[in-house]
């Protein structure tokens, strides 16, 4: 897992190391050049931009992926993404079995909390279960998610 919070454009280079097309998508999204929706990228990667309101931690679920690395980039608003090692999810309740590269879990432990603001991002590997879209109070968000095949 990598969390980037510096203000230099160099902070996006770890995305480029994973996917050139993902990096180019991220730069366009950060400049506000893309609308909400799904985008096909090169080498089996894809991305989407979505707008929503965060929910309380009590309503959040941890998600896990096997086939893709997630790069979650905050475009506007503020969000908390909680993370925990995937192996810890088995202590909780699986509320959605693995389908379409996502499995959902409910677990009492809230994990490590990453507080993200606009232009911050988090790279999440298959070993990183994560609970996105939560905050202490409802916040309007806009986020880009890049899915890079493992």
C-alpha cells in the first residue's frame, strides 16, 4: 500500500510505474478534463470517476480484490479509506462472496485510517482490504479509481 500526500507532480510517478495509461488518466482526471463514467485503458486496465456522498463508518464494508490493484485518487471532497490486511477479513463476516473481482466483509475492527484530501491518492494491492467512501460526517466526493491488472 502506498499513500501519497506531497504536492509535487512527482508524487504520481508510482502510478506511472504500474501503468502508463493509468498515469495519463490520473493527470487528466486531476485537471478536471474527464466526466463521471467508466474508461477503458491499455493493458487490461480500466478506470472510473464517480461522485457520491460519504457514509459513516458503521455503514462501511471492507472490500477485497484478487485480480486488480486499486489506485484511488481524490478529485474533490475529503474521505477516509480504512485499510487492513486481507488475512484479517476472515475474522469478520463475508457479506458478498467473490464475484467480478470484489468480495465484501463486515468486521468490528476499523483498521488503519487514511485521511485523504483533493489530489491525494492511495494504491491498494490485493493483500490490502479497504473500506472506501467513509468519513466522520457526510461529505460530497468526487473520486477516480484506476484498476490495474496484477
